[in-house]
């Protein structure tokens, strides 16, 4: 990857850091060629600190490192996009991002993550854990039941009942996808392919 550091008088290109999982923008820093080389080599985000006038690995003091997932250059090769996995809050204020946003991302992937955790670490009293105990046949049956209930409520005039049944269907589908070893992202990929 080539970045045109010479475009900037100080040789520092802006580097935007985005959470690789949620897509939320975490922070903006600056990199010189050495910082980018170190980032790529160590797979940990390193900037050139303008206030310290030295290389600075994000998290070197706090332990809240940014592990690199992907590094991209923009179309003009003068801005860097880093998709990373954060280890704790990113901002020095303790906030998840330097822009005061939460880093929850989209709701369905977050829900899918909770469901995945229930499969890995089932807890007593968890509805997902009870479905796991009943097996794949019961999970598939629940998807079928919820699909029928959505169809029936679609014929009525109560939006709350319809949306409630739709939510139940999506939830049970996420559980069934996990049980079959698949993910929401794979379903999205199929839909993307069909749009072409």
C-alpha cells in the first residue's frame, strides 16, 4: 500500500480508525511512513504523536490497544483507513470513541453476538440455553411457528402484534442459524449476490 506522505508539509497523513466489527468510527490520528510501517508489521495501531513528537502506539499506557484487522488507502492515496479491534475504551476520557458515541454498532449483530455467547457459555434460566437443550428440531420448529404467526398477524390491523411476531421470527432464525453453524453475515452475503 502506498500513501503519499509528501502531500503534507509535515509528512503526516490522517488515519481514521474504525471498529472492524461495528463499523463505528473510533478516532482520528496521524501517521508518518514509519508509524504506518510499524502498524503493518506489528498489527497494532501506531501513530505519530504531534504533541509528543514521537511514535505512539495507541494503548501503550492504558493497555487499550487497537489490533489491526485491515488497512486501506483512499482513492487519492493520502488518507488511511484502519479497521481495528479495540481492547477497551479508545478515548483518553474513557469514552468508547473520541466522538462521544457508543460503540454498539448495529443491533442485530450485537444480538447475534449474545446468542453466540449463550451457545458457548450456556447459563441456567436462559431461553437460548433451553432451546439448545431441546435440539435443532425444536429450533427449526420455532422458526416455522413464528413464520406462521407473522403471516397470520399480517392479515390483521394491529401493528404491535405484527411487529412482535416479526421480532420473534428474527430472533429464532438467529438461534437456528447459529445452531447450523452459520451467521447473519452469510445471509446478508447471499442477499447482496442476488442484487447483482
